[in-house]
């Protein structure tokens, strides 16, 4: 599993990104958010369907590009305020997101009993 350093921050872009994008286009998307892609922080991007997540970071000698595709379901979003372009994630929220769990927490679902 991906573990950022103690000084690293994790940013999640709110707007979906074309998952065909490579390092250069994703770094450009970071710059459009008003952030510096070379600062060593971790930047996360989701596809429109939220089934694919891409992450980029620069470690001082090169770029890391990570991609995860969920086979079932979609990545849940943490609470987002109106007008936010990116969200800063805490380590436990990042872990939940990468495991495909909903960062908002468990929700009660309607349960149908099978008839016999």
C-alpha cells in the first residue's frame, strides 16, 4: 500500500480527469489547482465513473504514477464543500479510499429478506 511521508500531504482533485492522461497532463492539472506538482505531495485524480484512481508524486529524482481500478463499485468521495477544487485528505481517509471504502463512513442500507 502507498504510504506518504510524515511531511507529505494528500490532495484529491474534485473534478474528474481523463484517465488516458500521463504524467505531464496530470502535473498540468495540479498546476491548474494552484498547487506545485514538484513539492513531493501526493495528488489523486478520479475518473468520471470514479472506478479508476490515478495518483502522482515527485520524489526528487522522478515521477511516480500509480493507478487503481476497482472491479466492483466506485471510489467514495469525502465531504466536499461547494466550490472546492481540491480536498486535503487525512491518512486514514486515504487508506479508506484506496481500499474502496466510503470515506463518509458506513451507511445503513435497506435489507431484503429472501422469501422461502
